[in-house]
C-alpha cells in the first residue's frame, strides 16, 4: 500500500491494525456505485427487469450469496464457521510452504469471509481476512493485499471458491517471501547496506506503532498535567485554611 494511504488508514482506525488493513484492502475492489451499476446491468441482461432498486438487487444477490457459501466444501469450514444464513463463513486449510518455526507440523490457515455490508457481491469483493499462526502482521498484511487484489479481478461472478483455491496454492508463500525480502532490504537500508524495499504491511505496522507511541506520550502528558492541577489545588486549599485560621485568631474589634 502507498505509505500515505497506510498512514491515513492507521490514523482513522485508532490504532486497530486489522481494521486499517481491512479499509485498505476494501479499496482494492470496485466502488459501491460501480458495483451496483454492474449488478443492475447483469440482472437486466438476465431478465430480472430494468431499473431495479438497490434493495431489490441486494435481495436477489443475497439468496445467491447464501447458496454460494452453502456450496463450499464442508470439510473446509472451521468449527462453528459454517453460517451461510448469516452471510459469513470461516474456512480453514493448510498452506504449503508455511510452517511455524520449530514446529514439526503445519498449522492451519483461516480465511474469514463475510457478505455483510457487501450487498452488491459478486460485483464487489466481500470482507475477507486471512490469518496464519506462523505469520507476523506485516506478512499477513502482504497476503491479504494480494488476495484482495486477486478477488478484484474476479468481480462479476462468484469468486469465494477461487479465492480459497488461491490461498491453497503457491501465491500465499510467494507473498510472504516478498514481504520478508522487503523487510530484509529495509533492515539493510537502515544499516547502510543498501536496499530500502517497502511493504504496505510493514509501513502500516510502523505507522500504527508510532501512533500508539504518540498516544501514550499524550496520555503521559495529560497525567502529568492532572497531577500538577491536583498539587496546585492542594496548595491553594492549605493557603486558604491557613488564612482562615489566622483570621479566626485575630481579636475582634
């Protein structure tokens, strides 16, 4: 992702790195207006009628979305991850080439898919999140960017199964390796060894780290200011008490 876009997403997400990543990935697909225009044209061509409202389009597509999720291989669904009625599914599967360091077995990756708020799917990309226990956030961000970019090329026809097949192929380890190469190049660049590669996930992670540091500094300053205010209030209270005591001791005229 462009550094400026990553910084803007990080700021608007209030430090939530996954929310920032989701916003950046969503922008890789068609816009909402274009998606509904394409859906309207496709439904009209299919004989569903011309000039359908967005609500009517969404209702037609919603049934197809449920059918698509229900048709995915049941063995791929994570425990409690099969919920086509709620327009969502969590899939789990092995990814060749990615293992937890020091582990003897491969851990399962997960792909969360949701059509909630994606009424024009398949003419827009669904909400998706790829995670794997062996990946750092920067590496997972690189995979998520690549899979959303792939999904964007499939808009216009159901593509969750295509995305699942993409995740189970060579594209995930390739995206991870590119992220790791960029990280190594960046370290070399910082130490004067050349390089300077950048990944959107790496920049996003650093931006969020800076924001959290900035927020902590602001919180610390506010705590110091509050302590100073309390100290001044205590001093004023003592001075007022002393003045009242002195006035009480003076003889009345």
